[in-house]
C-alpha cells in the first residue's frame, strides 16, 4: 500500500514537472539556430515589439508569436516544443495573430469572414519571414496570391475590357477586404462576399467613380437597390464598358419589359414607349438619348 | 544563399501570374539584403527605359484595351530604407514603390514612412489615362479621353499605443475631353453630338481615433466629402443630327449644368475578441446632399420641320441620409467549433426636388415640379458555423434571412393640370443557405466543396436573383514548387414573374499548373472556360405608327475559353528569358459569321446581338541580361491582337499592336 501511494506521488510530481510551462528566454536565444530569419528580422514589422523594449515577453519578438521558447531551447528544437504555425490548426493561427492584430477595424469581421469560415487564414496569404513584398508581408504579389484560388477571376482580368489589376494600377483590396466585410447594403442573400464598402456603405465602385454616387433627384432605382453589377461585370468583360451584353438595348429591355416587379406603370418596370420603334436603328442605343443613365438631377427619364 | 534567392525569385515570379504587361521587368537587381549605410539598410532598384508601340487597325479600341504608347519611362522603382535597430531618429522605415512614371497610361506611387510607436504615414497616388471610344454603345459619340487622378494620405499617430489618432485626406479628380449627345425638342427627336470638357473633383477629409479599454477596441471616424462637377458643354455649330431622315435640326445650343455637394459621415465601432467569444458592433451615419442647376437653350427646327426654340431651366437639390448598424457575436465553445451570428440594419431615404421650367415661344412657359423619393430599409440576420471534425476535415454551414422594404413616391405638379403622386412599395424576403466542406486527405492535397441556395419572394427587377443556386468545387495539390489545381463553379438563377421569365446559367471550369522544375526553369499554365447563357423576356414596339407590341425572348450565349502559358529560364545566372502566351476567346453560340438570311425583321435585329464571338490574344517575350550585380539590361516584345468574328452595328474594332521596351534596371 505504501509503495502504491509512493508510486502515485512520484507519478503526480513527474506529471506536474512535465506540465511546468515553458519559460520565456528572449529572442537572443533564437539567433543561434535561426540566423537566417534573424538576419533580416529588423526589416520585419514585428521587430517593433523588440525595438520598443516596453512590451511584455509574451508580446515581444519571436516569442510574441511562437510562445515561450524555454522548452524548445532545452530540447534543441522541434515543432512539438514551440508554437509552430506549420502544424497549427487554422483557428489557432487566427487566435495567435488576432492577439495583436485584432485591434484594427479592417479585421473586425475576421471571425465571420468567408475566408476564415473556409479555413483560409492568415498564414495562407502572409509569409512572415519570406514575404515577397515588404508591405503587409504578403507571400506573393497581391493579385497572384488571389489568383491562386480565384482562377475564374484571373481569366476575367485577361479579357480585353477590364479593370487594370494586371497593369498594377489597381489591387484586389481596392474593392475587397480579404479579412471580412460588413453586410452589404445592396443585393440580398449571401452574395457578394468580402466586398469592401465605399464611404457610405455603398459598393466599392463608388470609391473611384464618385460621379455615379449621387444623391440624384432622379435615381436609377436598380443601381441603388441592387448595385452596379446589375449591368456591369466588376472584373472584366468581352463587352465595352464592362457591360453584361454587347448591345445596350438588350441590357435595358431585359428589365424594361413591363414585367410586374416595381414601379409606376402596370406595377412593373417602365416599358418601352410606343414612340420607340426598335426597328429604327436610332432607338437601339438607349444611352444616346438617356445619357444620365446612372441618375439625373434634371430629368426623370435621364435625358439630361 | 544566392541559389536560395534565385529559386525564391523564380518561384515568386512564375506562380500563377496572369499575363502581365511585358514591362516592367520583374527580375531583382542589387544585393538582396541591401546595403548598410550608417544605422540604416537600403534596398533599391530603378528601371528606366523606352517603351514603343505600333498599332495597325482600330487605334481607339487599342487605346481602350491596352493604351501603352511610346516614350521614355521610369518603368518601375523600389526603394526601402530600414533602421537596423528600430530606433531611428525621425523614421524607422521608408518604403517607396512607383510604376510607369513619365507618361505610361497607368502610373502609381506608394509611400510608407513610419517611426515605431510614434507615427505611420501612408500615401498612394495613381493616375489612369482612360480612353474609351464607345463605338458599340453610341457610335463613338460618348468617347472619353480623360485622366483620373487618385491620391490617399493617411497619418496614424501612436500606431502601437492604446490610444491612436488618425488623420486622412483623399482626392479624386477626372479631367479631359469627351463627347456626349443630347436630344432636343421632343423625346423622339433627333440626337446631336456635344463636346464636353470633363471637370469632376472629389475631396474627402477624415479624422478619427482608436481606444483600447479593458480589451474593448473603440474606433471612431468623422469624414467630410466635398464634390463638384462643372463640366462645360459646347455645340460645334448647325447640325442636322444623327438621323438624316429626321427633320429636326439644331442651329444653336448652350448648356450649363454644374452641381456641388457634400457628404459628412460618422462611424463608430466597438470590437472585442476574447478566448471563448468575440463581438463587433458598428454604427454609421452619412448625410449626402447636392445642389444643382441646369440652363439649356436650343434653337432649330422640330421633327416636322417647323422653327422651334426652347429654354429649359432646372434647379433643385437632392439628399440621401444613410444609417447602418451591425452587430456580430462569435461564440467559440471549443477549439473545433465557431459560430457567428450577425444582424445588420440599413436605412436610406433619397429625396429630391427638381423644378423644371421650360419656355417655348409657341406654347408659352411650362412649369413642372418634380419630387422624388426612394427609400430602402433592409434588415439581415445571418448565422455561420465552422466545425473542425478532425485535423483534415472541416464542415461549414450558414443561413441568412433578409427583409428588404423599398418605397418610392414620384410627385409631379404640372401646371395647370395639378399634382399627381405615384406611390409604390415592395417587400422582399430572401432566405439563403450555405454548406461546405474542406477535406485534406493527404498533406499537400486540399478539396473544397460548397453549395449555396437562395430564394427571394419578391425580387426587385426581372433579372434579379430569385431562385438561385451555386455549386463549387476546387481541388488543389501543392508540394514544394509544384502547384496543381482544378475546379468548377456554377451559378444558376431563375426569375419567373408575372409576364416574363428570366433564366441565367453560368458555369466556369478551370485548371492551373505551376512548377519550378529547377532553379533555372519554371512553368505556369492555366485554362479556364466561362460559360453563360441567359434567356429573358422582351417586350418592345416595332412600329411607331401602329404601336405594335412584340413579345419575344432575349437570348444571349457566351462561351469564353481563356488560356495562359508562361515559361521562364535562367541561363548561367546571367540571363533571364521569359516567354508567355495568353488568349481569351469567346466562341459565342458557335457562329463565326452573322446569321444567314432571316426574313423576319424582329429576328433580324435580335440575332446579331445574341452572341458576340471574338478573340483577344497576346504573346510576349522578354530577356534580362545581368551586366553586373547592380545593373541589368532588359528588352521585351508583346503583341496584341483583337479580332471580332462579326461586329456589332457593322463597326469593325479589330486591331493588331506591336509593343515593347528596352530598359536598364539598376541599383545604387
């Protein structure tokens, strides 16, 4: 009986000794083996935590992300003795990064981001020690990073009419927030996703195309209610001005066909006037007369 | 070490890049780790060269699609300076990158300057030379040849502290010549071209801050936006208009239509992220307002050939207050499960007064007062969950419900008939569900499957999403320098309403491969097919005298094949060779020429627009020779070919363009 109690006590002490938390040893200890990482680390934004000298050990240098290194040093390395991102679960990765990066408004929706829910997390896009670009520590140039998964979007940017992403004038993040966005104020349902919003929670198109923003005395209601992509493709198109259709009148008439959805005539969209004989070519280019199609201050039919 | 950097550079430069313009050169120059100067480290590279282009065919379309011209350029530059101990006196880091300076159509400069703990300043400046002939839209009469300049400045004080302050400024201007059209005397009258000198300006000022208290992050931001347009319109003299059979003529025309407005806005956000839960709440308010006036005088003859003059004066204002609120609550009960619920409210009321005065000597003065109102209120609630069943298997799902109310009121007071008010109201409920799985059977292989379905009971317009579903799947294999992926996605929508039905089916397939076979050789290839077919109901008139209403279908078929191939070689660490080829081809419904003889006039004008087969291809080749560690010589050629199998409205936009450059890439 005594032997049994002693054995239990020894086992308990041993277990407690194993549970003893690893201790912080400081980033200097890491230099010895990880010289290649350390050599350029002063260029890394995370170096700020070391330079300031004011952060607590759990938020400083290597151990700020990788956790206390005491056990790792004692074991002469190994992924089991330290917080290694390569073996972390996606959720652990997000938790670790948000410990510091959660304070930014741009990441306020990261928990409900479609990327996070699909297990696409920080380390999938950011490379802390081997980044291709100094800003934001991206693993690759931004558009190439996004194209890796969004191949159909890549094809759209290769079309003759497109926003200038491949040319370097724009970036995906001009319109999207990969960390998650607030609920859209246009459209219904789950689409679109990760779309960042312009100043007053409108579509990001209006960040640049401010002349389309209004407010107008006469709004083109479909633009305001369901957004620019009612008529335009945002990435690229085979048609002029990123339109859904090569000919303007088909685009317009698919809605303005008198169908009963909303409006003032027949409780439906305004139907083409009998005065517009579509066999006459001049009535096929609707915007030749309805020049203010995005909204007008002076004319309810967008003529001026 | 050099081999490591070479391999890294090769991998980075070759993986899944869509066909980029041939210049600037992506190869690095100079010591990868930079040079130490005093307490700082500097890494820099500058590429200066000459770009050339030669266009055969429709130059307007080339300028709309590509737009690279001739001349000397600072094609690209990168400059980084870092404090080696993170305690610089005035700054710890400066990062400056530029692109296309010196007259490329797409220019940019991005600057970041920061000192740890004290400030961070970000600047982005961009210029886009936008040229669009709008040939298929308005036969070239809505041409744009403008420049858009964008700049953003953001200064954050104490960026690592618990109390932070932010100041920002953005400016967006669009200037340049353009064409426009106007319709005069009556709505079926002829259309006349106008010249406009576009002048639009938008300024935004921001002031805000962040506060961290007991783990709660509070953000506030106040914005002011001022915008205006004072584009002048000019008429180039007497004209018979676009339609020679129409008797309308214009001998004199003048229009002035300036507007200006402001959009002040507030944002407040509270956010906390704890071990077992997180919450995020946001409130925003913005009150947009604009004032405008239009003064227009037209003299000529009307559609029956009688002399007519008309003066129109319109004045008024429009406002749009927008309020939004969001609340997200995340529960993290275990390491395997996360559940997020989000509720959002959006409310806006767009109102406008527009007083229309028309003086026609024949009919005396007409005065119309328009008042328009468009209101939208949307309430949305969504729940999403992610469950990690095992290390290699994750399930996700979600449900969203939204309730949207749209109201409008069109008020017309036409003297002497009296007021008329037309009120409309509609409520739409949308229910959407999402299911997904991520499976990693072996370490390098990932399989993603998603399904989404949505139902709306009162879509806003005939082509809105109503009965909608999306399916997608993606398989990716990634091991060391090899990346293979393939996938499929479909979006189907069916919107059957009172008298028409709309059906849209979009399917896309893709396959990508990227492989860095050796430290001196890399491949990248991709293929995508994007299919779209839509059928919608059309109702239109085909005889102005008899007002004959035709009801038929709008059919549109697009089958786009997009391919991209790139190969990169490094020869003896001295020369980099890159060759690439990109093609995007829409085969439409299979026709390569306009339809054969169609006797029905309605079919005759609908059939040519049901499909728009064309191809756009661009081979390129580039060589970069290392002269020494700090200097490279580069040269490249890129060919563009745009070909329509048959043009719309008989306009041929085809072109071929030879472009290229030669440059020196250097580091000091």
